[in-house]
């Protein structure tokens, strides 16, 4: 059986951000 989905709120598109905390310390040395 198919159910119709109602959108109660508008979804905002978000770009996924990758956290690079480990790499920042390495980059400082260069």
C-alpha cells in the first residue's frame, strides 16, 4: 500500500562539511 507523505516543513539543502581537525596540525609544519 502506498501512503502520501505530507511535508510539514521545508527542507533546506545543506552541503556536507568534512571536519579536518587532524590535518590542520600537520599543515602548520609545512
